[in-house]
């Protein structure tokens, strides 16, 4: 077990880097910490710039950028290598609570609640490049939206709200595609999508976790009971076999979704557990707490099935192009189709084959990259995709 100390106030949010080597934390002390995931050491100095409590932090899919959302009504972007803020922040006329990067890293989804009567509770999309709104507000929830996550292909956005419901949104239309999912008797504090995008897990102030069919909105099985106080955070393992939760009872709990049973309870924090996250490989769980600590625990030996299983994601000739793409993105491939600048002189194919081409060139942000493109006669809404 690794314990990181350094924050002087509540740790509200934790997130692993895509390569699993580091963890970031956002705190009420208005700073972002960067920590080594494999040893008790920090990385660089805390990131400073916010003038209010930080509610949510997230790595971009490529791992080169950090986004942070704050009570100070800004979303700030940070360069991972230089630990410096990137350009101007995204500004709103409301505090930002939950944020999520789209798989392409071109969009950030945020939630907010605006005072007055009636209270306006909405989700909005922002352009990372322009720092401006990229959508009209997604209206439907009747109370504060506490948690957001994009689907693996980026076409859907899932939200959990204090109105006790979950919604799945169509990104292009800004309307509810599935839901609202009803069943919780308390506010939905956190949601997480399974790696294949088929299931949603939710944690609530009613002390339960619930599993849902992401496509139809029906609850799967019975609620998971075990927490003795409200749940604040949930996350899926990369294998889709386990779920982790943290809550007001100061525990981090591990659940097997195949049996709906708790298999482990970690009693290590001295206060409320605000945030939990699985590492990309599934071998570790990070948690942030009101005790100002970040704890990283290795579970690989006891629960090897928490790790990602390549056997569960075999691409077959019977799959549609969309199913193939969803399988690849769920397994960790990153969609670079909208980030690769194929028009500039520096972009060129260095090798070709029946399955795809090897390109070298630059992204729109100037970063150099070598990628393998996936060539398919995609049908319907599945466009040509370039995957790392």
C-alpha cells in the first residue's frame, strides 16, 4: 500500500494517467497533486492557479493534458510535462463540479447548477481547442448533476444526478437517448460505464450500488448492499468484472458484478472517501479522502481477474465495423481520427498493408506522432477511424 500526503484539505477527486504510472488529485486546498503510482513520491510541485476548491480532475485520453474543474467557475487545462497551465481557462457563470474528456480529447463535458427559481441543472460540452461552448445545455435533470462519463466511441454521455436518476445523452442532438433510469431512493453521486459500454454502475446516498443496462435502462439484478452510509464514488475495473466504491463510512469496497457480492472492504482512511479509481491495468485502486490522503493499493495477487483480459475482447469477422471500433476503444486504443492533421506536408504514409497504414506526422496541436490506421468499409454512423 502506498500513502501520499501533501494536501492540506479534502481530496475530492483522483485519476490515474492512461499509462498507469501516475495519479492526480484535486483538493479543496485549491491545488492539484501529481503522484507516483508505484512509490510514495510526488511528481513536481502542486499545480496552482485555481482560486476555489477543486471538485474534479481528469487526464486526457493521450495522457498529455490534465483538466480540473473548480468552485471558482473555471475549467483549467495543464501540460503534464511542464506542469504549466495551457492558455486561458474555460470560464462560466457557475461553478463546475464534474468534468469528463471525450475519447477524441476535443471536448470536455461539464455539469453545473445555476441558482434562481427554478434551479437550472444542466450538462454542457466545451471545445478544448477554442475554450468555448460546443453545445447548448443538455436539459432534463431536475437537480444537480454530480457525475459524467463518455461512452467508448464518444457518441453518448452518461450523467448521474441529485434527482436520483441517470440519463444517457445523444451528443449530436443534446437530448436524452436512454432514460431517465429510476430506482435509487437517494441522490446519484457517481456513475461509471463498463469498458464495453454495455453496463452502468451507480452509487447513491441510499447506501447502495446498482447495475444498469446502458442500452435499455433496466436495472440488472438486485442492489449491492454493504455500505453503511452514503456512497460518493464508483468505478469499473478494466476487465469489467469488478466495481470499486468509496463512501461516507470511510471504506473502499470491491464488488464482483457476476455475483453482486462484496469481496473486499479496505478500512484504511480516517475520514470520508470521496473518490476511487482503478488503474488502467486493473491491478491497483486509488482513493482520495477527507483525511487529505491518497492511498494506492495493489489487488492483483488477490483478484487477478480485475486486470484487463484480452481474451474477452476478440475481434471476429462477424462483428460490424461499429462493434470492432467499440471493442478496440474499450481495450485502450485511442481514436485519433480528428486529431491527426493529414493535410500538412509533414504527414505521410511510411508503410501500408491490407489491414491499415502506418502514418507519421503531427497532430493539430503540433505534437509528433506515429500511428497505425484502421482501414474498414464502415457503414452507417461509423466513420473512418484512426487508432493508436
